[in-house]
């Protein structure tokens, strides 16, 4: 069985690779830095140097593949939504040309809005592109994993956590899905290793329970033994902060929209059920990942 994985060194990809290797699969890893994967896994993986913006390279790398796990990197462009769309078109064309039977896209809660969710709109474009090729060829199946807010995003807030105050755009008491990358990797592996599904599917990965920023930072504070609180800032203040950091306008709106587009009344299209609920708690993740990272950086 040939399974290809993009972004194999990412938060989800590096864990997914381990699941596949332990299942007896030699995954084909598509990466701009394949030496990283080879250093970790040696001959247990087939690591290939591939830029997802290069259609000839992607087409060659996906030839003969039975299933593809697609993570579209946003890149450091002025317009990340356009960058997502471009990569989505390239990968979809390669999937269609090679008739890759199963594609699992790492998408996000909020992609169902299609517009108004900032960078998540880029994932919506990728969903739409994959849906088109699946509709045109009934032999191609696609599943969109609409994931909650990654626990690992807290690793970008180490200085703020250390200071005791994290600036947020959403109401601090408003709950939304949070999920561990490890849980996404488990769900992805189950789909890639069980190819008896067809058509177009959407599968939410919502984590163990919805948390507000107040809830989440209370858990973080308990694990770290310090007080950490959410501090809501208004949209204009956040825009000004990002602009002062040198961020271009399109990228500012892409960052902002991931919060502003999903607040105050937004309800995920896929409800929380036993199927969409996963196991790893924020407390367990924070003890294993956040606490060491905080100590390592001072």
C-alpha cells in the first residue's frame, strides 16, 4: 500500500508518519527538506524532495499512490489565501492525473463558511478544488478533516504565557473546539489505512471538549503553577500591532479572520458527537509539551 504524506515534519505529520511506520507501511514523504525525515526514520520511509508549488514534482511524487494526506502550508506570502488556492489546484490536478483513489485533507473548523474566516478561507478553496475532481471522477474519494484549534498554537504564545496575559480577539468566555495534533494524526491514520470509503466526506476532529480562552488558560495555569489570563483586545488594536510588526495588509486580514470570522454565534457545521470527540486533554498536552517548551526558552 502506497501512502503519501505532505508536511511530514509538521505538528500532525511527524506523528502520522509514526503511526504508518508502526502499521507496516513505508510512507512516501513529500517535503522540501527530506533529510529531516531521513534522519528520523532512515529507510523506514521514502522521503522525496518536493515543493508543492511545482506541479511536475507533485505529479511525479504522487504517481502510484493509493492514499494522500494533504497539509497545505500557508507559506510566508503577502496573500496566504491565494497561496493555499494555488497549491490546492496543483495537488488536485496531480491527484486527478494519477487517479489517486483517496485524499485526506487537513482542513479546519470554519472552512464551511467559504468566506470571512481569514486564512481558513484558503483551506475552503482547497476543499472546493478537491470536491470538483471527486465529482468529476467517481473513482476519487476525498475526506476533509475539519480540525479544531490546535493546542500547539499555544507554543506561539510562550512570552505572553510567561507574562501572565495572552491577548485574544474572541470573547474570553466563548467556547470553541480545541484539539491535540496527536488526535488528528490518529484519525488521519485510521482513514489512510482503511481505504474502503468513497465519495466526498467531511469529518470533524473537535478534541475532548470545547474550551473558552478563560477555560484553556486556567488549565495552562494549573499545569504551570502560575496565573495566566486571557486579555481581549479590540480589532483595530490588533491590526495596528500586526502592522507595526511589518505584516502586509492581506496577511493581517488572514490572521485576524481566523478569530473574527468564528466568534459570536458561529457554530461548526459538524456537531460534537462521539465520532468527532477525541481523547487528549489540554492538561495532558500542556504537561507533556507546553511545560518543557516554556522551561527550555527561559
